[in-house]
């Protein structure tokens, strides 16, 4: 007897990640699992709406990353937090230092440093900004970007997170008779600091430089802070006229367009073996004067630094991994009734700074296998978390998708698994050629190929209105159904479907549907123009056009979608590409936003795009039909191209309540196959097409498909 195919929906809502739910199944059955990926609900300012969305999330999905309410001992749902494992931003360095001090570790050994200057994807930003205190008043922002003049008429302090050796000072008025001395903190007392003073006691613009003393120590002089920093001060004795300062800056850590490297073998280094090791005259290709200026950076955004995946303390503890694990455990403990799972993003990749960090000529600590180090780090972190929270699920967004790495946790995310318009080749369905090394395709997750039953989340990308082949791609129905159809072709008990439409690394939406709110008419023709050109759009009435979080204002004219700025209720401005000429009187569709948690379901032909969930995801299509075509197994050769008029083939898989078809496509598929339908194919029965909005179309007995198009054909005129 065949049991109903369970319809399980899962949603994820935090930055960049999709995770799985812990479900127990009879291994003879399949379970329909779905995932989507909102950031949460923190961006929703309306608290009543925010609560409605959270409640909807908890009722609709089995798994969330953020965006939910309290668990209250609900064991049927997993709500996950989000953590980073490869590094952190410089704003977290104070906490990292505090942790390393508690362990008596050398803080810099927890981070990656570069040997030579290198091209970085993201340059250091604001590293030349000091903390400037005068009479306990923080004037740092005032004197960084000329915001406000400040008279230095008392002893003032200048500090930074890391040791420094110079100040660049701009004055609006110089001093006269300004007497005092520069001092540094030696751990017990303020001592005289010998400086080269190009400002002549702040009487003129200039630079002040010094060689950091070997006994310079950190100090906490900010009452509201628990963190120590590196401070110097000008101890003012007397003044006839105090200087008025408008800017104080330091070193920007850059060598032109290059980030700096540190040559630790240079014999000119002062204070070797101390936190203030310093090279006053570095070589031209390794220009860092301090080790910290050579921290590897440049990944997600400015000032992102990398944890060292290997370095250990004297007792063998992997330092960075121990810190990551401790922060994760602290985070889970604080949110004990909020989350019961965790994911780590970009867990084992070859990190990108503009160069490969594993190159030993560049990476100062590259003395082994990067992937192996990353794997051991992840294993250490997972084991530490499991000691404290054995029932929590821990997963990762890994790249590359190495089996040995992924099997250290409970699940893996396959980001950009497939583009809706290019649902790829059989390689993402059938067992990988190197499946013993990789855990990558749908069949790799079958129990016989995945004895640990790791869950794989396949994230489908439906983010573009226009494909590279030059055609408009409908995201109201074609994209979602193509994605879901491919998943149904390959799915098994350990695979999970994820869909998103908001663009790369844009996970900060929840239950939204972007739909055609209202129509108006064009009052002045628009000619074809290039991206970047400023174009005015004049219409009859744009009064209902609004800006929405992470979406802005958008309209559609023909097959052109424009991000716009509203000048007034009859005039808009855009810098987007105008592909077509648009004539007076042409229809303009204003795009609005609806929330599925509180609003009625919109018809698919009124939808511009869905965010992370579309109602067809919740429709039960049964389980693989052992009495159907190919005994319910996928057939990746059901209709060859030559059988349907040329072009890509059509795949098929039969379920007890539906048959699923997908006409494949790839990067090299000609645009004509994306826009032209195949020859008509008889279905030998009456079937009802499932639309993205969860409704069914009229019964059909034959079908034609374009490349990059799927069909879920229900056997009965009902979704129940």
C-alpha cells in the first residue's frame, strides 16, 4: 500500500544560508521538503505585521533561520542561527583580543597574514581613523572628516585598536606657546614618547611619527568600554593659544591599490617577539610596518579578516576554532528558547582576496593543505557545539563540496545549485563521477551513497528578468515551476528544495510577493538607452508607487523592468538599460508588495516575482509512482531533442498524483529554444498544470515546452 507523500515546507531566514530540518522517515518513503530563505523580520517596522509574519513562518515551515517566534518546546520545528567560521570584521577584534588574553595566546596568531603586498578585492576602509578623546569627550568623528572644529585646550588622548606609529594632523588655527609632551602607557605609568614632530607642537599642519616603544601596553580609558586599546597622549602643560584641529588621521594600511604584506624575516624589525614588532623601513614589496597591517582581507566587504584555520596554542588547541566554538555556544545559550540549530557560512573555500591564500609565496603560514585545515576546524567547532547541545543541528555552506568535510556536520547548502532559466545537465542529478570525494548531486544523497544521511539543500536561483541569451524570463510562474520541477525530477529523502528571487547574497526579505499593483500610461515616448544613462519616465499617475525595503521602486513597461526614483507623481528617473522603444499611451505597470501572511493569495499572472515561497511548493504531488513511467524513477532521456523539433531534451518523473516534466537548458542553449516551443507531445491522458500560485489550469492531453521550462501535471483537477 502506498502512503501519501508528506508535504513538508521549510523556510530559512537569515543572511546567506539555507538549512535542513531533522525529520525521521521510513526509508521506503519519500518526504517532500521545501526551503526558502528570508533574512528574518527585523527590517519590518510595523510590529503587528512583523509578528504576523513570524507566526506565519512558524506555521508554514519546518525550519527557519530567524524570522520565527519562541520555540516553547516545539520539537516539530528547527529554528537556526547563523555564524561565520572563516573570519570576522575588524569591529569584532576587541572581543577576539579579550578571548585570546584569557587564554594567554598571541592574538595575531589567530589570524592569517600575507607575506607580500597583494591585490585585494576589497580595500581597507577607515583604518586610519583614531579615537580622539579630550576631557573624556570623544571627538573622533569630528576630526576624521572635517565635521567640526575642536580646540585642543587640555590634555588629549589618541588611540587605536592596533599599535600605530604616526599621526597626520590638519589645523584650522595653529598653536602659540603650546607646551607639553607626548606620552605613551607602559603598563603602569605614562612615559615620555620620543616623536618626530612635523607640526612643531601643533602650530602647523603636518605629521607626527615615532618608533613604538617595546614596553608600550594597552589601556582602557573609556569608561563605557570593557576593551583596551593602544593610546598615546599629549600632556598639555601650558598654552598661550591652543590649536584648533579639523582632522586627525593615521595610516590607511594600503600601498596604493595594494594591501600590504609583512616580511617577518627582515632584520630591521624592532621589538621582535612583542605585540609592537615594527619595521621602520620595510621593503618595496612587503610594505607593512606592523604585522597586523598584513592581515589578509578582501572577501565579502571591506575590513573582513580571516581566521587562521590551523595555528594552535602551546597545548595544541586550535585557537581560532576554539574562539568560533565558544562564540557559537554563547550565542546558542543566549537564545535557548529561540533557536535549536546553527549554520556556518562559506565554511571551507579557497578564500578570495584577489589571490589564492594557499599560495606559500604569499600566505605567510601556508605550510599544508588548506582544505584539510578547514575540515579540521569545522570538525572541532561542530564537536564542541554538540558537547553542549547534542540535539542541535549544525550545518554549513561549503565550497568545494567535499564529502569528508560535509559529513562532519548534519547538512550542507548548495548555493546557486541551478538557475531557473538554465536548469543544467544530468550531472546535478545522477551520482557524481567522484562521489566518494564529493557530496554534490541529488543521487549523491541517496541513502546507499550517503550512509550518514546528511541532508542537502539545493538552492535555486531565479534572480534575473533578462537572461544572457537576450530574452525576458517570467518569474511569476515559469521560473518557480522550472525550479520545482527539476527538484522533483531528482529529489530523494535527503534532499531539500530552496528557491529565491532577490539576487545574489540578498536574503533580507520574508513572505513578500512582488505584484502588479496598478496600471497607468506613458505620456512621453522613451527611446533605447544604455545602462547608466539618466532617463526620465513621464506617466499619468505614479501616486501609488512606493519604495520597499531591499527592493526600492520598480515599474514594468513592456518587457523592460526599471528601478526608478520618483521626482513627482507624474515623473520618474532611471539609470537602467532601456532595451526597447516605448510609445505614448503604452501601459506602465506599478509594482507593489504583498505579504502572504496577511494578504490573499495573488494569481500567478499578477505576480512579478515571489520572494522565497510560492504556494505550489505546498501542493502534495504524492510519492514516486512505482506503477508509472520508469517505475517512478527519473528518465533523463524521455524525449530527445530530435524527437521534439530539435534543441534540449525533456526529462520526466512520475508521482502518484502528478507527472513532472522539465525541458533542460544551459549556458550554450540558443535563445530560440528559450522562446520557441517544442513540437506537441501527447500525454495519453488528461492532466491539469500546476501554477506557481497553487491553482490548476484547464485539463490538457498534450504539451509543448520551451527550454528552461517545467511542468507539474496533476492527475486530478484538485490539489488535495
